[in-house]
C-alpha cells in the first residue's frame, strides 16, 4: 500500500515511516501541506495521513484542496492539537472516509493495519 504523510515534526515522520516500511508499505512524506496536490498526483497514494498545524499550508486547507481537485483518497488527520475540532460545516468539505486521531501512535498504527486489510 502507498502511504503519503504530511507532517512537520521530524520525529513523527521517522516513527511513522519506520512503522510503514516495516509493515511493507511504500512511504512518502512532505513537511507541509503546500505541495500536497503535486505529491498526491505524483505518488497516487492509497492513504493520506496529515497533521493539522504545519507551515506553508495547514492540513485542513491542503486536504480541502485535494477534495476540490476530485481526489478521493482516504485521509487520517493525526494531530497533537487538542483545540482543533472539525465542525459539521468543515466535515461537508470531505468525502468520507476520513478520521481524526489525536497523536497516539498505537491508534494510528492500528488504523493503518485495518485500512491495509481493507484494500487488499
């Protein structure tokens, strides 16, 4: 499975990247949402994982732009922000499925494993 991560925390990139490669997935990343469209069109991932707070363009804006361009790849928002809530209005911007996971690596790894089984 191809996984694309947008994350500005180098440690998170390393942890998630190590997990994904050990599980046999192709892993690509960028450190902000500014180049998300270009990367997604190039990589054509099966799953997108995005932080919310990043430089250049936040995860919500980047993913909203992907949806506007017709990209329907499932998205997991993986954020440490305890203040971020997705309103009903913002949820309408997304084509399901998408999920929000607070920065809990075990929950993220479980979600990746479940998704990988679904796309087999």
